[in-house]
C-alpha cells in the first residue's frame, strides 16, 4: 500500500471479541520510515551552517570585510536551526493513525505525528455522537483525492459541538483502495440505525 505521493504505507487490521461479546477492530496505518531524504538534507544544512561559522572566523581576522560578519552569523544560525529541525523530524517515529472501532459503542482515533517531541492525541466518539462515516472526493494540489470523514451530530452536550466533520488519515493520505477497506470495516461494525 502507498499514499498519493507513492510513499510506502503499512496497513494492519486486527479483530477480536471483548468479554462482553462486542466485536472490536484495530486498524493501523503508518508511513514506513526508511530514512528518506530528510536526514540527508539535515546533514547538508548542518554542514553548510558549520561552513558559514568557519567562513565567519576568517572574516573576523580581515577587518576590511567586517560588514559581512553579521550576515554570516545570521545565516549560520539559521542553517543550523533548520538542520536540527529536519534531523529531529527524522529521528522521531513515522506518522501513524490508529482507529479502534468498537461494535455498537463508537470509534477511538489516535494520531501520532512522528515529530520527536510530539505526543499522540486521542479522540473517542461514541456511536450516539456519530451521524455517519463518509468517503469524500476533493481536489488537492491539482489532483483528485479521497479521504474518510466522520460526520458529527449537532449536540450541545458534546465537547465537539462546533465540529461537523472529522477527517481521518489527513497526514498519511492513503490511496482509494485502502480507504475502501477501512470504510467497509467501519460500516460493518457500527450500526447507525438507518
């Protein structure tokens, strides 16, 4: 499986029964982190920043070109910071979304962005607050893509009272065939009473 850019995605689906007899399905979609070009760019940027610092030390000796020292300091600091950001993005875990679909109970969505210092975020939606699950077709960067979304019922008691739709897999952007599998699994477990 891959995303709309051709990057490889991992997809796993695990089904089991709870002690109360409810069927539960755990669906995990994550991007394979095989190093990529992020660490390569981080290395180039860090080396460029260090070269700017070396060049700055040469300019300090020659006082006739003193004007270029502040520009070199700013450039080297900028390059080192960008290199560290790129490196920290690559050393974290790959982005991952997990759906825990519980029969006649609801859906728990867990999102991990993959940044080094980020924490996973989780959201539970009870079946009572879900209106429907839909597959949406939209334009994205001159392409037609599909994504899954959960429609929320308007409810004053719900913490998401201003939210009408929650898209799923927004960072991963899987292809249509994977979304169809996930959609069919969700619809087989949730009964919307229609």
